[in-house]
C-alpha cells in the first residue's frame, strides 16, 4: 500500500529541521505532499525553487511534481534521471 504523508511550508521556508522531518517521513511513507502556504510565498517561481532545493537535499532517489501550490515528492528504489522543465 502506498501511504502519503502531508507537510506544509510556511513563512520560515525550508529549514534544516524541515528537511530532517521530511527524511524521517520517507522512512514510513512512499509519497509526501508538501503544501506551500500563502505566508511561504504564493508564487509559482518560489514553489519551483522550493522543489529544487528539496530534491538537492534528498538525493537521486526522489522525484517531484508540482500541482498548483503543492509539491508531491516520490521515493524510488533506484536513482532517477532528472529532466529540468523548460
């Protein structure tokens, strides 16, 4: 069963504690949905920047998909190739 954890990015943005919590969530879940709140920067460029920062911190085995102001991160068994969007 694929389980999904939910997190939120607020005005503090991405901190070391946020990344530790995110990595801890991936011990028990395959997918994590991260909602970007209005105080966290309700702008598409900021959301894309958050996504890139999270993927850098997590490593090769993770991919991200942005839907509106939500970042969906999936953990894979093998390293994945990343293609930068245009």
